C-alpha cells in the first residue's frame, strides 16, 4: 500500500494524530488508521455509497462519504491502485494532476467504478 501511495507524483508519508498518512503538497489523500490492515482514502460521496453497497465488508463510509475505508485483505491490487489514484487526484493541484493524466487516459473518479476481482 505504501509503495502505491508513494509512487504518485510528489506524494509523501507523514502522520496526523499518530496515524500514518499520505499527502500531496500537504493535503491528505490516504491514511492508515488500523496499521497495515486498512486504509482510508479521500473519495466523493457517490463512490463511497456505491462501494459500500457493493461490499460492506471490504468498504465502509468515513466522514459522511468524504472518505472511504478499505480493508486491504478484501480488495485486489488494481482496485487499491485506482482508489489511491482517485484520492490523490481529488486533493492534488490541477497542474500536478496533468502529470498523472499524461501517463494514460482515465475517466474522472465519479464516472468510473472498477470493482474487479477482490482478494478473498
């Protein structure tokens, strides 16, 4: 998880209230509140609601849909990578998001839901 988060442009690991988090230009896009068992990622309410409805064991709603909890043992690597990229895009400056956009075409986070296979 850390490798995926830190692979995003200008991502750094810090901590907030003794919880490790990942930031881009000092804006948090992901946190590890439960050690290495779960991650909480920035999202929009529509994505949070859809994912929690799809699999309420793997995903849970944090902060009224602005953050999504993810059990790392219940999601596939491609899904985790997409969730982290989407979270990063939500907080990164627009000029910086262009760097990631140039690496490949993607739909905006709220228009795409990749719920491929999860790891059981």
